[in-house]
């Protein structure tokens, strides 16, 4: 049985969602505050998070952002009465996998939940050692051959994504969807800019470059021989 963690402070809305998802065969745990949601999410038993943005003790997106920094990749569906394009983009940028503005039909909620649960799961170790790189996703730290790397959360997530696919071409579209959470391709060079910054941090003078550009396609992580 699929376990879904629902974080929603409105009792009526929460009850409707719990009843509908339970009827569809899912097990639902409900929390109404950020404080209680953090503990439940960190238990790592949920297959999916449904997170309301406006909670009585803070912003639901902060929960998702912190979990991503900690290396927790549980898919997250964001619910919000804030439905502008900027709000949706922000929800995806912090690590949300989908965004559903309120009010919504329960049938659409169920369809989005099922779509997220159909996505292929990846093994997500929280400690990753590949070649000279050592990534500790829970601690939010990284090093190369013992040299600490001062990476921002987005850079750590980007490096994590690339090093899990050594020798394979990672396209810009893949990175935009899986690292930034975009369901569309923006007219910008955001990926190239972040890759450039990441390279400057992980490749010191005299070290073999780890991320190689493939013209017109994307990037490849090469493990030094």
C-alpha cells in the first residue's frame, strides 16, 4: 500500500483529501503544521508528500527545500491558493515535483498523485563516493580527494544528479526537469551558468576536469582513470 504524507492545516480540505485517497487504496498520514510535518517526513516512510504552502507556523515550501538540502527525494505535490505563474515556478524551483492551485477537483488531485507515483524510483543513497568525489547529502557537504567543496544547495543537487550517471550524456532538458523541477524549458542559459560555477569549484588548477561538455547535447561526468 502506498503511503502518502499530507500536510494541510484546513481540516475540511484535509478530510476530503484523506477520504478520497484512502478510497483509492492509499494509506494517508495527516499533519497540520510544519513542526509535526518535519518529523513525519524525516521518518522516510512516505512514498509521496502533499504539501500546502500556507501553514499556521510557516511556509510549506520551506519544508520541501530543507528536505532536498538533506538529500531526501520523496516526490512532493504542492497545494496552494497562490496560483500565479511566479508562485508555481517558485514551488518547482525549491524542489516541488508538481503544483496544484486551489481550488481543485479531487479527481485532478488523484490523477496528479498517480502520475507522480508512476515515476521510476532511483536508489538514493545519502552518502555517495564516485571517483575522487565524496558527497554527503544529509550533511549537505562535498569534497574532492579530501578537499572541501563549498557548494550551494542547488550546486550539490546538480552534482548529485550528474555523478549518478557516469559516462552517460545528461541533457539540459533532463537537468531542467529533474534538478530545477521545470515542466517547460525556459528561454535562458540557467543550466550552463550553474555548470560553469560548479566546474570552477570542483576542478582546482592541475586537476583533471570531471564534467565534459558534449556539443549540442549536454554533459558527461568522467571518472578519472
